[in-house]
């Protein structure tokens, strides 16, 4: 997703990506256009600053929950929802494991 891409490109952890970094990264990731096309895409992100931050990539995230989490990672309501989602996923995995064991025992 966008956060992973941003963090991969911003390997030094500066919190921002320059146009040359962006162009190189999207080309390496298989962007079908030319370097000039990639630079034009970047120009749409940077607002004339010459760099883009993670918040400039957030709109690329399709999942609205993940977008909110990226914007406000310390928001207690979002953290609670995230914890509830993780707990639900763990429960689902446990249910699937039990079902698999039951099927194996039935055979």
C-alpha cells in the first residue's frame, strides 16, 4: 500500500521523498510511463514544495480505516478499533484452526 511504498522509498526515514527519489522508485516498481510522466505525477503530489510527505500519499489508500489510522495514529478511538479488528482476526484464525482439526479427526 501507500505507506509501505513511502517507507520503502524513504529508506533513510527523513519523512519526505524528493522528486528524483519518487521517479526512481515508481520506475523500479513498474510504472509504465517515462521518467517525465513520473515527474508529472510527483508534481501533483508535492504542491510545489519539491518533496512529498506521507500525508501526500494517504489519499491513495483505499481503505478508509487505514487512511484515518495514517492521519491520526494516536487517536484513542482509532487505536481501539484497530485492537478490536486484530482480536477479531485472531478469533477467526482460531475458529478456522478448530474447524480444520475437527475435519481431520472426522476422517
